C-alpha cells in the first residue's frame, strides 16, 4: 500500500486518526513461487483502489522498488518489488534512547563517542 495522506477525524468527543492508502495488486504468483516466496512483485493500482484505514493498522514501513520483470514470452511491464526496512524498530529504540540521554543535563560524550552519565 502507498500512503497518500493522514487525516484526523473528529466525531463528537472522539478523534480518530486515519490514513488514505492506495493498494498494490496481489504478488505475481509465478515470480513468488520461482523465488521461493522471496520476490513479492506487484503492480501499482494508483487511484483505482483507495481505502481509509485506522493508522494503528500500519504494522511496518517498506519500500516498493520499481522493476520490469521478463516472465516468459510476455512483454516487460512496470512492477514494484517489496523491500522491508530492516532495523526500523531498532532505529525507533535508538531515538528514544537519544531523547532520554539528551534530556539529562549530566550526560556527556566520552571517548569513542560513548555516553557518560
């Protein structure tokens, strides 16, 4: 899915964060099978398949990288393959740690760029 934009819906006393997304097609079955379920190649749907979903449904951030696979006698078509963003959860934890260290007035940077409290 591709995120178009985020919206905060206000209903009476409740605010609901939602996101407008555009879905990609299902993965190309032959490529998925040939690659032992490692190459998830999809077609971009654009405005054909738009949905509003709850922001909390987002479970991961991925990249959809363009490529033109040649499958048998077919002409190459514009597709996108999925690449997970490894380390995203670690970077989030590091950001929290940096914020905690940054708030402390007693923290300094020691040798080898290590934090000293």
